[in-house]
């Protein structure tokens, strides 16, 4: 072995040590963070800065615990642009169910569904590093480069493996703390998200639906004759009814839906990706369930019912989150007027 060979080996060792030191610095920068926004924003910033990576972003599968927590807590700034929510089947078809990083520099077209739209055509090689919570793959940290040779199959991924493990530990820690923070944003009676947080989430989902041209529906509902129910059976039973309806509404919703208590006997459900007909069917199923599964109060069956109004982001006159919510509220009261008119007609016919 000549001197040149030895020098090359030493140079390679030195570069590997530098890379390992940078990975360690990234790990140290995120280990003590206790909220998702800072965790992911600092991670992406450090990855891009220390390794001179043009593109770094996150993909999370829909309807997993972390994606739902982030959706409920809200995002802002960098995370709005660098977090891509992906259908689970699409993600698994590209990345699989394994926990090892995926490196590719071939045809990246199949991976475009993981990419932020404005970056998809510029990367020529890609590293996909799985993110896990409690040993379940929930998404990935993605790094893209202009150079095809930056990431290629067969590269040593031991440091990426280590980063994946550290990230998984961080995600589990942050999720536990974020659940506590979310509890502080909840309605104390029903456990649902309160009005203040609902307005933050609606603003974010409205912006996201416009950006990605995806459906967004809002359902505004309240209990029929709730005041009479309270007067007849008492406020304690009224509280029981509110919790019952809120719980059934949650059970009938998708994991990606956001069920909130607006005020009094009013609830608002934000339904990303849902169309009007699907939302109508959900509300009708809830009414049918309440009718068939009455509550019992002192031996008497009590079947609460709801009225609802639904608005869609594409409705005429909807320009912002406030007008979307207002349109759903207007349709709720239209539905209540029609229901009362129908009841008066039935009452008149009986005489």
C-alpha cells in the first residue's frame, strides 16, 4: 500500500468523523425539545445547514396519532410549507413497512407524492428516513439533492439509521407532552377541542385546502330543544346529553376530522378532504343512532336529536374561514326553521 492510498484512507476517516460529529450536533439540538413545531423546524434547519442539503422536509401518514396531534395543535411558519400529509397506502407503496432508510437516484416520479409541490422537479436523488412512534412507522424525514450521486442504493446508511432511532425517541417524548398541552385546550365537560383552538385549526385547514385544492367541509350542529330538555330533566342530565352526543360524534368521525364544542349545545366539525354528501350522511347517521339508542333518565327513555348545517370551501360567498363557518351556521338555522315549520304542520294536521 502506497502513501497515496494511506492518505486517501486517512482523508476518508477524517470526513467520516466530521459527518458523525455533525449528526451528533443535530441529535443534541433536538433531544430536549418538547413540542412538535420546534422539533421539526429545528431538525429541518440543522439538517440543511450542517450537511448542505438543498431540500429537507417531512412526510406524515394521515390518521396516525402524531399527524392528528399536529393537526389539532396547529402549525405555522416553516412547518406549514415543509410538512406533507400523505395517504397511508401511497406512503407504504413507496417506502414499504420497513424501518431502514430508502435511497434512490433513479426515476423519482413515483416519489413526487411525498414532495412539496414547488420542489418536486429539482431533486435528482433522495434519502427517505423513516419516522417511528412506538415501533410503528408514521412517516419520514426526506432529504433531496440536485446531484444524482448524493444518495444512491448501496450507500452506508448506519448514521441515518441512528438518526431515525433518535428521532423516534424524540417523537414519543414530544407526543406525550403535546397530549398534555392539548388537554389544556379542551372543553372541560366533553373533552373536545374548544372554540378558540377550533378557530386556529379552521384557519390552517382552510389555507391548506386552498393550497392543495382539496375539499374542506364544516358541519355546524346543535341539539334540538335543549333548553326544554334542561328544564325538564335538570342541568346534570343536560350535561350527560352533551357528553353523549360529543362522544358519538367523535366515534363516527374519521381520525382526520376535528370535532369541537363551539358553545352551549353547539358543536362544529371540521372535515378535511370530505365532500358535502359524505358529511350529510355522517350527520344523518348520528341522528339515527341517537334515535335508536336513547339515554335512560329515571326509567324514561330520552332520545336527543340534532339539527345541522354544512358548508363547503367551494360554496358561493365563502372567502375565508370566518365566512365558511358563518355559511354553515346559516344553514343550521335554515334547517331548524324547516324542522319547526314541519312540526307545526304535523301538529295542525292532528287537530
